[in-house]
């Protein structure tokens, strides 16, 4: 049988866990702040003219550039663990 301190501790822990889960659901559903620009919009505005809409280095301005823009789809993908080593 649990003593009064253990029951209180378990109840507090459960309460905090429920609050954390509910806060996670709430924060996950929030809209981005007004004025925030998505990565897609930034890419289209600043990158797509050279790298193309698919990132393959074939945008409308690519033919005039030396060196040619790289094909971003061929860049290696790194995990956070690989970058920290």
C-alpha cells in the first residue's frame, strides 16, 4: 500500500503528464504567426529561378550561370547525429 506522500506524488505526476499532453495537442494545432513565410515560399522566391521548381538545377536562370547550379536532389541527407560527430 502506498503512503500519503507516494499517492500525492503519483497524482501530481499524472496531473502534470495530462497537462503536458494537452499542451502538446494545443501547440501542435496553432497556426504560424501572421507574417511568417513558409520555406516553400522562400524557395520559390529566392532559389527556384536557378535551381528550378524541383531543385534539379534547371531553373530559367541556370543556363546563364557559370558554374551551373547544383542538383539539390542529389545532395546527401545527413542526420543530426552525423552532423554532431
